[in-house]
C-alpha cells in the first residue's frame, strides 16, 4: 500500500509514480481530495469577498439600479464559491473518465490518484494568481501565467481569447505530470501517451471556454 504525497508527486513525479506503479493500493486519497477542495473553496470565497474579477459588474454601477447591482455581486459570489467546490471535482472526474477509455489496464483508483495531482496543480495556479489579480485588477484572460495577454494583442474574438488564455504554464505542468504518470504506470508508447494527453486537454479547454462564455452571457442577461 502506498501513501499519496501531494508535494512529492507534484515536484518529484518520476519517484512518486514509480512507487504507485509498484503498489497494489493507494492510501490517503479521500483526505487529499477534501484538502484540495477546501483550499479551492477558501481561495474562491476570499476572492469573491474582495471583488476579484468583478470589473464587468462594476462597470454597470451608473447604468443599473443598486438592487440589481447587489444581486449581480451576490450571484457572482455564490458562483465563485460553487466553482471552488466543483472545479477540482470536475478536473478529477473528467480526466479520470477520459483516460479510462485509453488506459484500461490502469486501475480506476490509480487514474483518480493521477488526476489528484492535476487538480492540485490547478489549485496552485489559482492560489498564485489570486494576489496578482487583486493587485493588478485583471482577470484570468490577462493572467501573466498564460497566453491570454498575447492573443488579446492580435484578436478580440471572445471564444478564441478565452480558449487560448487557458494555455498556461500550469496547464503544461499538469499535462507533463500526466504524461510522466502514464509512462510509468501504463505500457503505452510515449507517442500515444502524449497524443492522448494533449487531446484530453484540448477537450477540457473547449468545455471550460464554452462554460465560461455561457455563464458570462447569463450574468449579463440577469
């Protein structure tokens, strides 16, 4: 039985995933998942309280009634907290189910374990971006960790800007961890692993982009 260690798996993946490969069972998975979700909720709640990423709402201060503005802020805050709750779970479930189709020889518990580190990396991104967004008053599309700033210089197309902004150093980091894990645990070739992981992340980014735009449109209509 192997004890899941978030820091070792994230920063020393070759060593950690070799241990997982040699172990029949993993220990400490529920506690680590709960810790990541708790941290994600806390970051989202504090960010909503400080008004991070509410620039579009505040632009409407002078053109809509105060009660509607307060409702929009409340709607945003609740949405952020729910996002903090469900986003890590979505990452774990989406990637686990997706990779289940291609890595059937890897047990489902081990697939979930691998995606635990993926969720942890995205939580690290959220934690590090938090003070930057607050100090600079920017949103995720202008994050210094991604390509959103560059794509905004050449295009104003909402879907394209949002999609490209998801390509960050943390997205690449998460993909690298997945590639290393499957190279250690599965018998697939490196080429097939890389193609599968990249395809998974493209689908993941398309889902996030579509969801973000739909939520923004709903918020505007409210």
